[in-house]
C-alpha cells in the first residue's frame, strides 16, 4: 500500500510507471446519481462540461459530455453523462444501453507518447492523443484543468474505454476542500473486472499496459504503482458477492480504502445504503440503478480481497 498523501503532484506515477488514476461511471441522469452519492457520504465536485482538441493546435470543441467527481486522496471516481450530439456522447449512450455503471478505467501515466507507441507495437491501433480540458472552480475563481488522453478505437477492449491519462494540472483536481468524505473513503485501491475468461483478459491487459499479469491464489491480477486490476468470473462474483452480472464483460466495481472501517459502516448504515459486511472483512455497497455497480470498502493497509 502506498503512502497516503495530500500532495497533488503525488497523484502522477513515476516516469515509466502506471497507476490507477480514476474510473468512470456512465450515467444517464447526473442529478439522480449525485443524490445517491451524496446520501452515501461522498463529497462531489460541481458539474463541469468537457471540451477537447482533436489535434495539437486544433480548435477547442465541446466533447458532448459533462461530469461530477469524487476526489480521493489516491485517485478519484468520475460520473460522466452525455450532454450533446457528438461521437463521445453517442459512445456514452451506447454503453449505458448495456448497463448503467462503470465503463472506463483511466491508467495514470507520465509518458503518454511511450504508451501510444507500446499500444501500436502490440496491435491495439491507438487513436491520436487527445488534449482534454474543462473549467474548474478554485478557492479564488476559475481555472482550466488539462489532460492528455490516449485511447484505442471503441470495441478494441471489450470491457469498455480503457485509456491512459496524463494529469497536467493535478492541483486543480485534488483540492483539499473535496478530499474529505463523511463515509471516510480515502483511496482507489483496485478495479474489479468481471469476464468469462480472466486469464485471457489479464494477459491482454498485460500487453496493453506492459505490466505483469500474475495468478495470486485463484485470482488473476495486474498491479500498478498504485492500485490493481482484479479479473474475476461471473460465477465468482455470484459466490463471493451475491451479485449477478448484468452483462459480460462487466467492470463490476472497485475497492476503496477507508481510514476507519467502523466509521464507514456507521455512515453508510445511517444513510440507509444497501451495505453489508462480507465474511472476508470488507463492506460491500451496492449502488442503486442511477449509479450502477458495487464498492468494496476495506481498512487502509489491508490486503486486497480474494475474489477469484
């Protein structure tokens, strides 16, 4: 487990390394999703429309999507909704037709050009890097958060939009006023990916990331500098979590660390959330339909749950 830090610069991985920067739910109604998140004790950023430049020096155009975020001390959660009639907005709507919930994993990088070259070398046909930006409020006014994103063509990774993200302005995202949560959430520790063949998926992600896929007990996983990808079968999800996958493949949810698991449990119970304690120790929160997916809360410093 890496050291928890409030230093925005620590959100970026070392040169040549990757981390789990964030994950994103695709939601049809941002107000309904926001209400569920706030009830569960998360602090949300204000709604923000996204814009992008499709080529360096090109015009800035609306992306057709907007978001609210849950900023954690390590990583963050994004809740993305379509707002216009653009290719990006249509991709969101197509994904939501499959299921509401997680459709995006952003791997944090300090070298998107090297990631692009590796993807091309390994046959993933990456798209040209995209410069994204969105206006963001600060304690003294407004500024522009900027990102470089490397994507592959839709459908290349069946699980969803698996992309690279370089944060150019982390200090604008990880503002101290957004890092405290009533439910004591601290960091994004892992992403749970439900697939028919975990070995195939893990080895494919290994080629995608340049990282080692390993079998830990009966569970395939890939560890980054901060955070892990966990590959599980629908049968394991049914057995360990009591949940039936709505579709395959399915980015089922994520593991969040808590600085006090008893306090997290009390906050979620007080909010009348759909939460229960698993025999293995973590708390399982099932999101309502407006958000989709599941969250496992575990005490900071604990080993990741065995879901394989």
